[in-house]
C-alpha cells in the first residue's frame, strides 16, 4: 500500500502492539523509515504508530494523548510545512469529549496555517454515514458536529469507498459506517486546491485505508473556459463592444445570428475583464492609499487639494470594492449579504469550498480501473470516443436525380 501510493507519512491505528515489542515490529513494517508512537501514554497496548520517510519529510511531534498525535510535517523538496493531527478516538462518546476539547484547543495554534485532521473518529457525522440506525443524531454525533464547527474543519473531497468501517458478520448484512475521514481547515484549500482522498477497499481489515494526496500533477497550461463576470456590465466599454458586435449583419437563421454574435463577443469581454486587473489586489492597494490620504487630511484639514484627492480615491475604492463583491458573490453562488455587509472572507471561503467539492481528480472506467491526473482526461476521451464514435471523412452523394417532383416557386412561397 505504501509503495503503490508513494506515501511519505503513514499512521497505523488500533495496533494493540505492546510497548516492549514496538521497536521490533516497527523495524519490520517501516524498515528504513523513522517512526514514533503514543504507546507511552496508552493504558493498554499502542493505539497510534506514526512512520515517515526521512529522505522526503521531517516530522516534529507537538503533543500527543492516547487519542491523537499532533505533528508538524516539513517537506524537504520545497521547505514548506503543514500541521497534521492523527486521530484514533475511543469507543464511548463520554471518553471522546477530551479529544474534541483537544482538537478545538489545537485549532488556535493552526489558525492561519494548513492543518489536516485524519483518522478513525469512531463516530458518524450525519445520518447518511450509517447503513442502519436512527434518523436523528445521537449525543456522540452531535458532540462531534459541534467540535467540527468550532474547529472550522471541512471534509477533504474523497473518492472510492463511502462506508469506511464494516462489522463483517458471519451471517446477514452487518453494520457499515463512515467513521474514518480526512478533514482540513480552509487554509489547506489555499495551499492545496487539488488535494483529495482515496478510500481504498478494506480487504482483510474492517477499516478502509485513507490515502491523502496533496497535489494533482495535471497540466495547468490548458486554456481556461470562457466565464462571464457579471460586474463588467457596469463598465462603459461593455455597452460599446456589444453595440459594435450587434450592428454587424450575419446571414442565416435568427438563432444562428445570435449565437455567432455572442461567440464574437468573447474576445472583447475577455479584454475588458483583463483590463480590470487583480480585483483583490486593487482593493487592497486603494484601501492603503485611502488610509494614507486620510492621514494627510487629518494633518492638513484646510488643504483643498488633499480633500479633492480623497474624494477621487474614495470613489475609486468604492467602485473596486463593489466589483470585488459582485465577482465573489457570483463565484460563490451566494445570493444574500449578511446584514448588508460585504463579508469578503465568507465569500472567499465559500468559493474555495465549492471549487474543492466540484473538482474531478479521480475517475473509474467501465472496467473498474482507476485513473488520476492527466490519465483521467485521457480515460474520458477514450470512453466517449468508443461510445460516440470518431469523425471519418464522408463522400458526397450526387442528389441531382433524387428530387424530381418539386413545387413551383409560387406554391412554395405561398406555403411559407
């Protein structure tokens, strides 16, 4: 599993390895890797063993309990770091309360840093996460939900098995639940927008292995599809370019003419959008400039020129802020504003979460083979090429003798 998925860090949960046997077992499992465990704080056996490839990453243990190991992981390739918490929660919801408190406290350390939380939480998060059970949330599920909300964590987009744990009964169906998951804070969406998780089949175990992949080696040089930004309709150039294209005469059916004019508008609309520059950067620059001017006004309140400069800057700032708000509102698909306030951080986070949910990083073909990255694109093309067929040259047919009996022009015009 480690070699197939090129894993650099691995946490093994529910090991039950005695502390005295840890060294011998871990040397056989991890071989040349470094490793540690929380066996020293467990009452019976070892609950979490953490191993990592020291040629690829460095791992520093920040703190640990019998239910979680908090770590900071450095990548040697680009000298970047992330926080990662490996969880193996206890069975009883009363005993899990100390874990929830620990995660909420650790959130304060990872406030503006990338933080992944993964492992066996021994609790479903919603009714859909259990094959059988009541439709209402249990006490343990409610406390888990409260913890996730307070820690501001979201599920990393996953592929593969949904129910990550199964009871494997001798007879009957047995219980199936999603109690293993990988979550992250919003900062992870900034640094790793293509991160996703693959939940593998569990094979001989009763839990599925969860593989977190932080980057998707897809080709980012592909041309981006045209997207219309609503805020550009308020720009004076917009009406000019629309009138220019609509004044052109295009022969054919009315709908063909409309579609052609819309297609011809794309380059002009792209140009208008490009001229606006980076909206977020422009708002920030104008905000700093406005602060500077207003400080000058405070120092020289009778200076008319500075007052005029303030009015011009304030006008530009309001326009830029409105453009940014409209842009983010459109991208986030949110149709309301909270108390009339352009809550930019909320829109930014909504956009990131939505983009993370809608991305396709992994697909499975009709034969059950899984493809990732550029291989997924090739698999899609191959599938539809086989399904729809390919374009082949077609010879023209001589149709001179096909339509012999035709209406005369007067009758045809009368029918029209």
